[in-house]
C-alpha cells in the first residue's frame, strides 16, 4: 500500500472512530432525554396525585365575642392579620396589614403603628400619620349561635359599610 492509501485508510479509520463516538453521544443524549422526560412525567403525576396545597382561611373564629375588652385587641394580629376593636357593645375587625407596604402592624400603647416606616392608624382604621395614605380596611363581622365573633376576611370593606360592626347582646 502506498503512503497515500495508508493516509486515506488512516483518515477513514479516524472518521469511523468519530462516527462511533458521535453515535455513542447521540445514544447517551437520547437516553438522557428519555430519563428527563420520564422524571417530568413522574413529577406531573405526583403533583396531580398530591392533595391540594392548604389555602389560607378567609374566616376567623375569634372566640367569645363578649370576652373582648374595650379598645383594640392584637390577639389575632400576628397569625390572622386582624385587629378586633371593641367600643362599648360594638365590635369590629380591621386589617393588621399596613396600607403603605404591607408590613404587619403592631399595637403600642393602645395605638396601631407600623414598625417599618412609622404610619399610625386610629381604632376605626383611619390613617392618622403617613407615609401610608389609605385607611385600614374593615372586615365583615358577625356573632354565631355560640356567641363567637366571626370575621369574614374575604371582602375588604370601608368603615361604615354594612356588616363592619356587630353589637353584643
Ligand atoms: S409599611 Fe407601614 S409605613 Fe411603610
């Protein structure tokens, strides 16, 4: 065989080796794709089989309505973001989320304050000091057959709207 033929054979040998490698890579890529596809299918199935993610309850049973003392209660502020307000025999519920940038409001010295930027709100939800500009929303309240205060957080209401106060008997 001539040098040229050897070179040609050698080149062909390298091409064959390259082709074999390419086929191996292709095969591995197909297997990897199939494995990923199977995993994705399994993830989809497991998501479909799993129970629905818990959703935040929109109704708060605040317990014995008559037990609330005069003024603002922060008993449910942290967990349910609700302030319960008692004025005489009338109860109402306010959002405990600041209308400025949605920080959790705190009760300090009987006044509703925002620890983030200093906004203040009256016990009727009125914004008395900024930077917040909007008043706190009210929630619908009712008293059930057991005498418990029920706060319906599904609707944001304004002070004076129907259902924002309930009277103790
Ligand atoms: S988040 Fe309450 S004042 Fe800014």
